[in-house]
């Protein structure tokens, strides 16, 4: 059998070479695409929808203060003659803690007493003369008025003299240094001299400021934990006992606040919490960093907050199906913890949620995708 050799001209050879090149290029393109798809799949990380115990908290910062505290001032103006207690001393209600110079007030009391005696003698004389018809009704009334006025003046002078002894109004501890002997204790309702401060340190509370976005979650009786800088390794407990009905600046009251100054500021509300401090470790004015426990969900269906996304239609997550495809799944959310969010509907336990985005393609990759396989 004879084999005939076919001689190819130049054009035929070129055509065959072109077909081979196209086939190699097309195969290479499919190989590159496969590698890119595999790389995309490797770049996507997922997390499981799980059940866990969730706790929702509201963070706030506040100041520790005694439940009962008073500023001790004088009802009269006089110099301090003696101060009988010092800082950190324990006092009881009614105990004398300081005295004022009583010389001027004792003198006024003595003068008032003398005037009462004279007014009484005059009144008795005029009353006798009136009874025998020697004096008029008007003279009797004037004498009685002078006597009553003298008695009133004496009563006030005796009261002022008694106020030279300063007593403790409550049981407690002297906090801070009292004023020194010789200080002028000025009386008055506007700016009286504070001789000393007394606080009952057996019971303390926190006055915390809560943002208006969180105040709706706060309720009386909720438990809280907090820390202070000096005991950073310890956690203390407290409970909510009062929620203010007005913000800290009373910004709603146009008579006392400026709308221009409050419109750009954050609105806060005061929340009072009673503190558990059996060891008396906490001191007034310490800064407390508070976590108020607003909700508790045992065995809640949850996903990391970082996987939750939103658009005009609501909240959703990206679910990775068993075949590797992905879909946006809209969900109904519940409470939030620091890292997780409760899922009320839309997901099932064990489903895979995409937790990272696929890396963006480079410009050359995008050009290849638009232009098809390389030639």
C-alpha cells in the first residue's frame, strides 16, 4: 500500500497554525478563569448561624455620690470661734460641730431683754390708769403694741444667740476640710458660706448620663455593672432607681435654654442607680463606667453584627448556599450585644453567612472579562 504525502502550501500551514493557537489560547483562558473562580471561592469566608445567650446593654458614664449629703452653713453672719471636727470624722445628728463668735448676739439679746422689762412695766402702768379712767383706749393699745414688739425682738435675739452653736443635721462623715477658725461665716440664701460638708457614705448612687437614643431602653429596676479607674480589675453592681423626665440641659424649656446652642448638641438624660458597696471602697466623685443590662435572650438565633447589611428594603445578610451560590436574605432583627445581633426571622440555625467580601478584580482582569479570552 502506498502512502501519499500531501504537500501543504504556505497558506494551509498558516491556517493550521492559527487554529492551534486559538485552541491553546481558549484553553488557557478557561484555565485562568477556573483559577480566578477558585481564588474567589477561597477569598470568601463564612460563619454559621448559631444559637447563644445574648445580653443587650446600654453604656453610660456617671459620677458616684452619697445618697444623703448636706452642706452645713450658718443662719447668722459671724466669725467661726471653734471647729470641733476635722475631715473624715464621724458625726451624729445633733452633735455640736462648730461655734460662732456669740459676743454681739449675746449683747443684742441682753438689750432686747431689758427693753421687754421696760415695755412690760409701762404697759402695766397704762393698763391700771385706763382701768381707773385716767388714760385712753388709744394709750393702752400703744403700750400693748410696744410691749409685743419688744417681746418679738427678744425672741429673735435669743434665736440668733442660739444659732451660734452649729450642730450636725444628719449622721455621717465630714468630707473635705472644714473652714478654719476666724473665717467669716456669711448667712444668706444666695451664696452662704459652706462651713463643712457631711455625707452618709454607707449608701451611694451613680448619677449617669444616658444618650437620648438609648433612654427608651432604660427601665426602673434594671441591673447594671460598672468599673472605676482605681479598681480596674473589679466589677461592681448597681440597679436603676430613677429616670429623669427632662434632659440634663432642660433644652425643651425655651425660657431657660437657647435653641441655637442645644440644636447641635447631644441630648442626655440623668439616670440614677443605687450602688452595692459593702466594703466601702468607692468614694464620692469617682467616675463610673456603667453597663446597664436592658435585655436578656437565652438561646437566641444570632449572627455577627459585622455580617448584617442594610438597604432601603431593610436589613439582610449574604447567605452561601450548598452549591456555592450566594443570595441576599432579608431578616428581622431583635436585640444587639457587643458583637452579635438576634435574628427573629429569615434564617435557620446552621446556615452559612458570608462574613467577608470577595476581593475586587484588578483593572487588567476587568479588561480581560470584558474582552473575552486573550488572543
